[in-house]
């Protein structure tokens, strides 16, 4: 047992920390701290900076230009980025599609798409969820019918995160409606400029345009845009889902969120004293902090296990459930902490309002609380995760 | 960063588990080195680190062992602090226990009212664990305005014990001292707090072991008990409760790891508070959920869950409960 980082890990952490300090523009960090939506230019800038350093795709295999970071290194990087309020790496191209192409794509697809992901030339979005297929993803209905050298795609995708910035979408489509649910699905790469595609914004409960509906009407997709084999898409989809696991607990975000919450609670007054001194509030805060201290170690146990060759399987479902609950509790307590300042609603994409009369720290606390209700829903709801735990870990 | 126990600790845990499965007595545990593992080489043992304590007590809890290893370990640690030789304790030949708590103190360590005057102690000590087995009682008392530890013969004059069974197994006693002859050992509050930190880790690790057994029993029951024609483990309402139990037990394990790794560090007390608050909460959850998921059978003394449920609930009442440690955590975090 050794709870501390190795000397190499600490040197790595220091390198990450100084790189971020030297390269992350203050205004991006400030807007991110305030919970303001970042622009495409913000993400593009940060991706380019990371790519120069070789850190955009650091988890990729070396033969594709990656660094083959260990799970511990990746954890350190994610945590430092969260602490510094750096933009997250938009995962769709780098961390979701790329591993699928590297494992199942053709040489031509790898040679064409992977460099464009790194350069930022392509912004990918994810065409998985449908109005009738949420946690039960395999029930998706978007159809692709082969006609000569093309597939003709008809249907609707939804919850397409940052699809408004994307020029490409990877899609799960049904190519064999007669086969068993999981067996008739294929994995298609589609150009967003193709005629017949329409992107409609979905304004979320926090008043922000973050996700979209993507409609497909007789969209012609060249057959060479099929990844792997027809009707094997479910295998690739599952592979993709297991690839986004190490950061699933969100410990970095939670740690930073807790620090921000404490800043609020020191600034807000309750009966003339700092709110953080109120016994009831302090008890709520302490419970969360104690849970997070344990969660951080639970997360590192899984991360260290991954580097020891134990693939994080169903354990990541545990991380997701508890990690999402802790983050939501932090957001909830922050909303309570700002008191009446939670009521003025900054909602530029909904009512066009960007004005908030309260202290800066209170501007988007309610929005963040509302927005993060999503984290116990997306990526397989917490109820789906509990069912995975039940079967895979508990054997019921 | 490494979350694996050393080879030595794994071997100790394995042999302790096998010995306990055979039904070990005090001599068998001493022979195995269970007491030695709790102390450093300077103190006459071969361990003494947080993870040594965690490994030993997790196994004792897993087996539901009610022998007073914790109480004697705590007593011997205090003796060692006062420069006493504890070889006889490690060999299993002596059982010293601490008598510190007093009526009305609840979980606070002071102020105590028991006093030392004219080479004798007068006062009352409350909920003293394993007192009826002890051959030496370490009694805290005020002497010249400071708390000091004294050795008292529990069978000697002026000492009366009123014993009762304890919720966690074993016994506790109300101890009345009426001018009981006592010898100064030394010690102070800081040294007592250090040993109580280790004892709190022991209670938490013990509870973790109990929780693992309770989890296994409950899973077994969910697989075999049928209602409405199916094993009850097929009902999603129970599956999801069990998933939450499993998640929280992992959190308890992490809290124990955090405390074990920080037991001799500068942030010790904050980790003691965090660990005990969390483990108390989770132990309570696991006990209640196990009882509920078992149904009526869990209410019976005949079924093996009963003593384990009691032990988990009792864990929350030893060395500070969840709220007491939560408040301490808040003070230490300010």
C-alpha cells in the first residue's frame, strides 16, 4: 500500500501544471470557472495547444502518434485540467471515434480521419441516442438502406452534444431490421454537409444550447464510410463505450466544485456570519467532503488497477453512480448556498438574458445545478449502472 | 501509488482467516502473532503500521470474532507509551484494558472527574469493554490538575465491576472505584488520543470485515430465497438496493485505506473523523439493508445475521458516532 504518487508521477503532474499555467488563456479559464458555455474557438484553441505538445491524443497508441499514457497519468492530467478550469478535451473525435477507427477502421479511414481529428479540421459529434432509444440504445431505429455505392439514411438522432460545431457525425444505424436488435446495427461516418441533414437546437433546462436534434432525410452516404463490417456496429459501439471509463468518476470536477462551493460559503453571510460557519450547512458540506475523500481513493484504486492490467469493467459503473451523485450534491449545495441569488436566471439562449444582479460567483450556480442533473442520466443512467453492478459484480 | 498489501500482510491475513474459520481461541491468536502485528519492533511487535491494524481487524470482523483483541491492543499500546514491557501481552499471557469513559461524557474524552489521591483512585468508569477478562486495568484519573494513567488491579480492593453483555459481542462493565489502590503509569491526553486513533481505525476495519460477510450472506440469500416463484434477487427493487450497498462498502474500504495510510501522518485526526463518520454511516446502512432484504429471518437470533447486524450498529457507538466525528471533521477543516 502506498497512497502517494511516485516521483515520476509527481514530475509529470508538475509538468502538466506548468504547461497549463503557461498556455491556458485567463479569459477562457474565467469563463469556464463561471460556468459560461465555451465557444468553438475556445475549444479549437485549447485543442491546438495540447496537440502541439502531443497531449491532445496522449492516450492513443504510439503508432498513431499518441503517448500511451498510463491510467494514472491520464487521471493526473484530467485532474490538473479541472483544477485549472481548462476546457475539457471534447471527447467525440479524440477519445471516442479514434479508438474505434484504430481498432476496426480501414487503413484508408485511419490515414484520412485520424490526422484531421488531431489538427481540428474535423469536429465530430456522436449519433447514438434517438428519441425512442435512451439507455436502451440497441432499440435505435434510424435506417440505412444500401443502394449501389451508397447508404440512404433516414431517421433522427438526439442529445447530439455540440453538434452545432460539428462537420462530421458518427452514427449507429439499422442496416438489418429483421435481425435481432443488436445484430442489425452498423457504424457509419457521415458528413454533416450532406444534403438531407438538418440540425435543430435543443435548449436545455439551464437555458443553454448544448445539445441538438439531427434529422436525416434520404441522406446519401458513400459505402466506404462504413466502419468495419455491416451489421457489426454494436460490437464497435460497445468498444467505444468501454473506452471512456477512467474519467467517469469526475473526481477532478468534484474536487474543484467543492473548492468553489467553499469559496461561496465563506463569502455568503448567514445571520451576519459566514455561511460556512452555520452548523447545519457545515454538516451538509462535511458529509459531501468525506464522501469525496473516499471516492477519490475508490477512483484511484480502479485507476491503479487498470495500470496493473485489470481492465476497469463493471467497477466503472460504481464510480459513475457514486461520482455523479457526489457532483450533483455539490452543485445542489452551491445552489442552496447562494440563497436568493439562485433566482435571477441567466439564460441567453432562452430569454436572451445575460444580466445577473448578484455577486459573480452566484451568476450561474443554478444553471450548473440544473445542467448537471444530466450526469446521472447520460452514458447509461444510474439505474442502468446499478443493473450492470448487479449482474457483473454481484452475480444476481 | 499501489493499493496492494505487502506479501507479509497478505500472508498474515490469509493465515488469520483460516485460523479464525477453525474457531481460534486467545492463545491461538497470540501464537499467530495477531497482537504482535499491532506493535512496532521497538514495542516488541513486528508491525504497528496503519495497514497492519487494518488487515488484522478486517479479518477479525469478517469472522465475527468476539475476542478482545482491540481492547487488549489499546491497553497494551498505552502501557508501551508509559515505558512498560508488553511482551507478556503480545505472548497472550496478560490482558490489560483501558477504563476511561465516564457517565455523561458520551464520546468526549474529558473533562473526567475520577481522581487520584493518596495512592488511590475514586470515581466511576462507564462502558468499559472486556473489563471482566482483564488482569490489569488502566484507569485515567485527574492528578494535580492533569489527566494521567494508573494501573489498577481489577480484582483488588475498592474496585467493583458490574458487567453486561455488549451489543457487539463480548462484555462491558460499569466500574466503580472507591479508594482503589493505584500505581502511576504516566501518559497524557495526546498519547491517549494517538492510541484511540489506532483503536478507531481498528473499529472501522472490523466493521468493514463484518460488512463483507453480511454482503456475502445477503447475496447468498437473494440467490436462494424464492418468492412468487423466483429467487428474490431477480427483483430489481432488491438488486438496486444491493448495488448501492456494494458501492457504499467500497467507499468504506477507501475510507479505511485513507485512515490507515494517514495514521502516523500530520493529517491524522481529520482522517480519523472522516473515516469514522463514513464507516458509521455505511455500517448502519448495511445492517438495515441486510435485515430488510432478508426479511423476517433476519429478525431471529437463530440466524447468523443477528450478531453481525448488532455489531455493525454497535460500531457506530464506539469511539464517537457519525455526528460526533462529523462535528470534529468540521472543526478540523476550518
